């Protein structure tokens, strides 16, 4: 820890000690796509020694091409082109190719709306809808290369719209339905969209979200948009602008079923997805066609061990990358059946997810740690009411999972028999990068374990020096991978600077991590969520894990605040489980508990009880805001991505008694 004293170093002291190991069961491994460690090792070695051979073979096996590529990878640091010279269409691969087999009448999307309405679209149905809607886009003048904004609820027309864009070569940008008109406007303007696809409204927790009204407000300041297509979902009264606005159902009824897919270049831009950066200005992460499709196809197959008869449910919203890659493109490319649900997990009651798993006999379930912590808080009586025996595999994504939440997921949802894949990746990586393979990798609660094929991670300090085993540092990636983002839309310099020049020569993820003696990765949170106490940099996640381990605690968020003596002091924001009352005694007990779990170093200087934590709409705790509350008592920073604004007021008024 030579540089820790200065506070400028990038070593991170790791305090999480997790000893439990869960081996995959022989019955599972025997049937899995990848069955044992030797097979993984062999493929991994090949993927690192000969990446072009490895990915080239997979591209031939897993995708259907209009024209084969001439070169697998052209790497001009930090810009990559994959499958150079190839011609391919993503919608063809996700839909048409399944029509030549019995899959034509297989369920592609099993959908349920929040009010309880339900629909099933077979691959044939999906094909018809995608083709018709692609023709609607053409009728409105959408051409290859145009940008189209999609601002919709979680209804089947959302993936239909995405696939239709992919079919004609328009680049979509899906904007999460929870974003305000302000955020919508910024994104539409940044990518200069020609068309917006939306709905009158959507359902969320028994209320409706006024999507079209938000679009109207955004378009007052967005000149690029020529047409708006409106799906009727909630039937609420909306403003309709003649000439600009068109009903989805009217356009569709006049549209033909026949729409051959465009033969697109491998590097044709498939989508732009905006993600928040440290500066507050959203970044347009750009993904292209062939490499992205290959990455998500292969990871969906091997990480979720997808079989023909699986029913796969990823609970993310399609407005986030998880929904793009593992509701739409990855599973459909594999010809899988996906479940899609429109609404909130606790509507009408906290067992909606378990109800859906039972009703549709879901076999593979993929959700986020923040959701799991909510389930824990609501109590295990809710899942216990349902037959979850169809489940065979569970997954998590989005943030580090606390070992206690992992154990709950394992026992209460997985009945102790389902492997858990804790998948680490990012909007920028496009595909899962570090993850167990369910038939192969013994799991340790809280670790996302080993790199996927072709992925070459590195734990380093800021200067690019590799750190030894079990040393917390910065997670970087050494080589390009097919689903990597190609640039930030309209800002290649920022792409270069922020991702490829922070640490010389490698891709910097922005995450802290350590690698243990078995080569397992343990994520420690974003580097800007790291606190430095007396020269020891602690991952906020580890202190949070210790708190959540206490039986009274449902959720915890930890931030640093300046401390004259220690550099930084620790402030913990704690949400208690259902029936537990806050008290001074409990506060002392929790401090003692952290001391016992981690050591006095991590003992919180202050604990604030709160009934809710500020989160982004994708469920990430906004520690930046908590830092402000802890430091100055107020908030001046950007709050546009916050899910529930009332949380801030409540936090401000909750001083330590
Ligand atoms: C975090 C979501 C620990 C990480 C797919 C990353 C995780 C950021 C995990 C990307 C995981 C995601 N364990 N941390 N399994 N998965 N993260 O762009 O900090 O919304 O950099 O993509 O989430 O979030 P994004």
C-alpha cells in the first residue's frame, strides 16, 4: 500500500472474506452446453491464443450471414471493426431464421401486462409484426442510417419496433419510459432522431405514465423529429398533432407483411443507448451489428445454458442494456421463449414475480440484486406461496450482490438446487464479460467468478501496473471483444480519453475489483464509490454487505465524508426490515456489528435510518447524492436520473437524533 497514504493511490483494501463454495450439481453439468472445467479451460485458452479463429468459428456456427466477412478483426487502437466486409441483418437472425423449422410456431414472447392482460407471440407472429412495422417506418421515410427514438412501455410492440429498425437499418435509441421529457429531449437532440415511437401511456404500479404527453413536451425543443407513431395502450386522452402524429394500429392495418431484410454491413450502427457518466451529461454508447449480435447470442446460450425447451425471464426493462441484450437480441437469436412483464414487482401484491414464474413455468430467471433486497424486505412468505419448482437456473446483474442476498436467492428462490450466475458487464461491453458458467464454475457468494471466452481482465493501478492476487485495484480489459461499443455517439475523443487513456493501453471499466487465488473476480463497486479511511481504501459494497448481514437491516448504502483525522469518515444510510423500529441501541449494535464483521476500520461514524434510498431508475443507489447529503446536508448536483424525488426531502430531514 505504498501510495495509499497520499490518498492518491488506486490500491483498494479488501475486507470481504467469503469462504462458502457451491459446486454445480452433476445432474446440471451433465446436460449443460459446457460441462466441465477442462472444457472451459480448453476453449478459454483457444479464445485468448487465437481470438480471431475462436470468434470466426462461432460467427459461422451461430449466425446466418448474407455475405461472409473477409477479416475477423481490424484493431486500430482504440477503434475496432469486427467481421470486416460481412453482410448480415440482426432481425433476420432473431426472427426469420427460425421460420424454416418447427420453431415457427414456438412462443417467442410470452407477455403479461401489469393489469393482467396477456399475449403470446410465436416466431411467425413476430415476423409478421416486425415486417409490417418495418414497412410503416419506410412509409414515413425512414432510411438506412436514420435514428429512431423509442419511448414505450414494456409491451411486445417495443421489441417489434426495435427489430423493425434493425430490419431496415435504422439505428434505434430506446429511452426508458421512466425518463422525463427533459431527458427525452436531450437524447433525441443528441442523436438527431427523425421518428419517435411511443404510446399514449403505460402502466406502472396501478397508475399510468403519460408517455405521449412527455413526448409532446420534449418535441417543443427537438426539431429533427418529423413523425411520431403512437401505440394505444392505456386509452387515455392525448393531444394529436395532425400530420406529425400517427396511430400505430392505423399505420399497421395499411401495411404489407412483405419486407425483405436489408443486407447491412457488419459495422452498421444497430443502436445508441444513453448511460450516465460522472459528469452528468449522458453518453451515447454506440453498438454495431455483427459483433454485438455474436456476443449476445453466444453469452445467452452459454451463460444461461439456453435449451430449446427453456422459458427465460429477464426482469430488466428494455430501456437498459440488460433488456436489449438479454430480453431481445440474445435470446431471440437463439430461438428461445422469453417472458416479458410490463409492470412493478409488487403490483398488485409483492408476489407478482413469483406468480408469473409459477404461471408460465419459468426455467431461467435473471434479475438484479436491488430487486432481491426488496424481496428480502417484503418477506419470504410471498415466494413461499408459489410453486417455483420449474426454475433450474438463476442470474443476477447490475451491481455487486451481497453474500447474504445471494444466500437468500439461493435458498428461498432456488430451493438450494439452482446454480446462480452473477454476471458482470456494462452498457459499454454489450455482453456478459465475467461470469460463472452454470455447469462448470463452483460459485462463491458475492463473486462474479471467471472471465467469459475471449475476455482478458486485469487488476491494475492507475499507472497500468498489474497488482498481485487479492489486491484490490482497478478492473481493466486487455483486448477488444466482439460486442464492445465502438464509440460514444458523436464524441470519439471522449471515448478514447475516458475509456482507453485513463490507464495506458487498456480499457478501463471504472470498477474496482480484486482477483483471488482461484482467479475469481470480486467486484468492489465503482471506483468513485470507494472510500478512504485512514489510508485504507474500502469498497463501499463491503461495508454495506456487513450491514445487510445484520438481521434487522434490509438495505444499506455507505458513503465517505471528509474527516480531519481519518481522511474520510463513513456514513451509512440504512433501511430496516419491515417490523423493526429504529433506535439508538440498534444504531450502536450495527456499529458493533460492522466492527465485528470487518474491523474497527470500517465502523461507521454515523448511521442514518431512512425508509428509502435514492436510486436511479435502473435500481442503482445514487451514492453521489448521499455523499452530498452526508457532507453538506443539501443537494446541488444533477438529479435527473433519480427515480423518486421525495426520497431526497425525506433524507434531508432525517438528522441523527
Ligand atoms: C455494475 C449493466 C458487480 C458495475 C449490465 C458496472 C456489477 C456497472 C455487476 C454497469 C455484477 C454490473 N457485479 N457489479 N455482476 N454487473 N455491475 O452499464 O459497476 O447499467 O460497471 O450495465 O454495473 O452498469 P450498466
